[in-house]
């Protein structure tokens, strides 16, 4: 039985013969249960695959139209995700050729991730202050979470 809250799963294989660059599998899961906009879900998942190295530097991403068609979403939504990825330096667009994974600077990626973590930590601090949770309890919660994932 499938989960009704997950609307689309995309597993595509793309071969770009001109430069012999291959994205073997690009997996994007769009969830209707998620309050996050669809373009952000696409952005986050492609970004994660770029950072993890699943998508290598110079590899061709699916075209905006083909990704939109496979996900059964608007081209505008896909374009917005790609525009954000390009703005943040994760992909490069070459007119007439497509969108390619950009060279990733590990120090810049680390700094961006640290900024994201800091933003989340500020939200956690604010939420914890509402119910008087101190740093010791927060630290213990983080330790338990990290042990779960190990």
C-alpha cells in the first residue's frame, strides 16, 4: 500500500553523451503532507545530492521541462528551484545545453551548512525558552538524537 501523503517519486537516468557525463539516478520525493513549498523540496533534495557527491561536478541535470513533466508539476515550479540552485552556486546554466552541477568548494559548503545549523539552533533556543528547557536538557536531547542515527 502506498503512502497517500507522498505524491510523486522520481528515479530518472540521464545520459549526456556530448561530455560523457552521467547522472545515474536522480531521486526526488515530493510530499503533499509537507508544508514546505514544492520548489523548496526540489531545491533541498538536489542540493543534498550535490553536497553528498551523488551528483558529481559537471554532470547534466534533467531539463526544467523534463523534470516538471516527470514530477507532474508546473515548469514554473521547477524553474524556480533551478534558479535558486543557480543563485546559491550549486548549478550552472549554459544556454542551449542545460544545467550542470557546479564545482563545489568544501569550505563554502561547510559555512552554508553551519549557518543553517545556527538558524535551526536559534529556533530551538526560542522554543525551549517557552517551556523552560535548559541547556543540559537540550544537550541530552541532541546526544540521544545523534545516538539514534549512529
